[in-house]
């Protein structure tokens, strides 16, 4: 198999590394809006209807809209919040504290929300988009550089990747938005078309990374435009990013 070797990106100032880490650590979540109905899922399997009464960048304040007792500490620790948006059914967790809301009922503050899963209620949206991607068969291999023809939250169609074999699994780093870390995971080659394009589907991808792809495809649809992200601004090529 032919692998393209690429140079590492130039060293960045310390402040840029810090800002990049902050972007990577921030949750890729569309939080529900003010007054939006949500569902609180208790560890017992019981669900409670609630409503958002305050929404911040990294916190939500919700009120339980049915009569209920204050939740126990164990229930707060394992509480999950579920709601619907254009990407599907979203479930998240976070640091939860509660307070009495007077006539409104029990209020819960959820801070530092962390995505658990997104379950799309319809087939994955596929959009035409040319995004740089680096694929690698193993830790000691050099990455193969290609680009997407189209993509969805379930898989990709790749150009410039003719040397791949059906059934092969590869780690990938996909650039979708300039200035943000690449989407990462593992893909498996499942088909090749007459034009030489290679179809792959995701075999290993975190809920947060899949959510980033869902958001990207929805953004592409709403803006009716292609994105041409660049991971290495020095020469417009993708450079494999080593962590640690």
C-alpha cells in the first residue's frame, strides 16, 4: 500500500496550544433553549418532565413540572437529561444540584454538560463536502492523505484513496472546521465505485465526535455551501496530529 508522508505542523506559541486545548475540551453540544421541554431520566428508569428556565454557555437550570419530592444524592449523581433537536434525541449528564423553586417546583442546575449519546430518529443526512482526511493503518504507518466527496454521521465517501482494500480498518483524522481539532475514530472500507471513490463507515467513533459530524451536516444543509477546512494552514495539507 502506498502511504503519503507529510511534515508535522510548525510549532505554535504556548497561548495557541492552550486555546486549542480549550476548544477540544469544550462540549460539542447544542443545549436546549429557554422554555424548551426536556426529560429527566433517573437511574431507576423513571422519567420526569421538566422545562428549561435558564440557559448559559455551560449550564442549564431546569424545573420539574410535575409534583415530586427532592431527589436523593445518588439520583442527582446519575441523573441524565434527554431532549430532541434537529440532530435527533440527545442525552447528556453533568454536575447536578437542586433547590426549591417555590410555586414552580423543584429546580435542578446542570453544570459542565457532557454528551452521552445522540440517537438520530431518521437516516443520517449526507452532504457533499470536500474535507481533508488522514488515514493510518497502524501506529507505525505513515498516514494516507485523501479528501471526502461526501459525508454523513455514519460514514464517508473518499477520493484519492484507491490503494485501500475492502474490509481494511484505519484510524482517521478528519478536518471539518478550520481552527478546531479534527474528528477522529476508526473506519472500515466497505465499497468502491466506478469512479475510484472509496466508501467507508465508522466502526469506532465517540458520541461527541459523531455529534460534531451531525452538526456539520446540518450546517451544510442550512447554509447551502461547501466547507473547505484546512488543518495545516502553512501549506494547505493535512498533517497527522500526535497526542501526548
